C-alpha cells in the first residue's frame, strides 16, 4: 500500500508580485551560527526537509553571522538539485556586521556579494534591512536599478517601528516597493501590525512577518509566567506560531530554523492550524496573562532620514 502524501504547508500570494510563498518561511539566520554552531550536514538536512514539506521561501541577510548564513544557505539550496524556479530567496542590504550603510554604492556591491555567496544568478526579493536607519534618497533608486538589471525581482523594506512603513510608502511612487517585512508586531504579546494591514493592502505590498516568538520572549523569558500552562503539556512556541499564521493577509511568517526537528515541529504546527484550528481555550489563557503588557513589548520611535 502506498504511503499517504506528506502533509505540506499552504502557499499564499505575496501582494501583487505573483509569487506564492509558503506560509511558514525558513529564516536562515541560525545557519550563520547566530544561536550556536550548525554543521553543514545539519544545515543541508534542515533545508532539504523544509523543501520536502512545502517550505519554498528562504530568507537571509549579510548581517546574519557576518555573511556565514548566506554561504551556508547557498550551499544547502544547491544541494537540493531542483530548478531555481521552485524556491524563493530573499536577502537584505544596508545592515552588515560592521554597521549600517545604505549608500547606492554599498547596496550595489552588496547584491553582487550576496549572489556570489548564495551561488545564485538573482534573488527574488532584496530588502532594505531596517530601513529606519537608511536613506530613501540613495537606497530606493539603487534598488530600482538592480531590479531593471535583473539581479533582483522585487524590492522590499524591513523595520521594527511600524510607522516607518507609512513613512516610506507615502513618500515614494506607488509600486516602487513590492514587499514589507515586519517583525515582533504580530504575535500573542503584540499584534499592533493588524491595525496597519488595511493600509498595506491598499498600497498593494506583500506582507511578511518575522519573530513570532518575539525574539525568544514567548519561550524561555516567559516560562515562569506561563508555567501552569506549560505543565499541562501545552507548547507555547507552537501556539505563538499558530497565532501569527492565523491571519491570511500575512503571506509568510519567518521562523529561524537549523535542524530537521525544528522544521518538523513548525510544519506540524501549520498543518494542525489548517486542519484543526487554534487551541482557543489555551490561547485565551495566555492572552489573559499577557494583557497587562499587550502591545507594549516592542514600542519604538521612528528614526527618519
């Protein structure tokens, strides 16, 4: 008897790009040894398992591990031995191990370095990494030139303060930016991105989120506070990911992964959400505990330039 088909994560459209991203995205920062050493075998194995389970979106940055994440991800994607069109790669520019540089020259040099390290001819999305520290005057025109040259397919911006997205999108021609990546603002403890979703959709940009665990806040840092729930066998990390995945206006939720086990757990959480739904009872308990600090965790001002 044939084995049943392997459950895979769903694909979602990314704004007006025509791309369809896996709802769970593979955050490749851990491949840069950001959270501890990762062997090539572990990296290749996790990327292979992710792809096997329907994850087609991989995100990295020259900032992660001082470019190591890029090199390891590139090697791992090459090991898949599949057509380039079957996976989507996003990388970033402007933030590096030695600081920020959003000048046109550095952005242009950065993509050439990224393509070499990723072993690719183009990337699907190039994002300004934390644009609140950048300059629209130089960076956006440089990205448009790279898009025209075919080195990138779509332009994105990332940032922590939500106000930076309206600041940028209101000051550039419609359609210039294709994608935004917000982090730490769509999770159980902070869901303030939700108020911005209608605006972002009106601008036609694709929406990606990151840090569903709020950079670890919803794991180790809240263990004692949520101890009674954890003792009942409830997985706070899974609940947090499912919460972030539940809004389908968000195309993909990036999760850092560096092992086959992590891939399996994240895919299982997504499949469970799609087939059974969230654990509403436990979610209500967690939200009640976090209510005193709800939407206050990642308050940040806007640095404009």
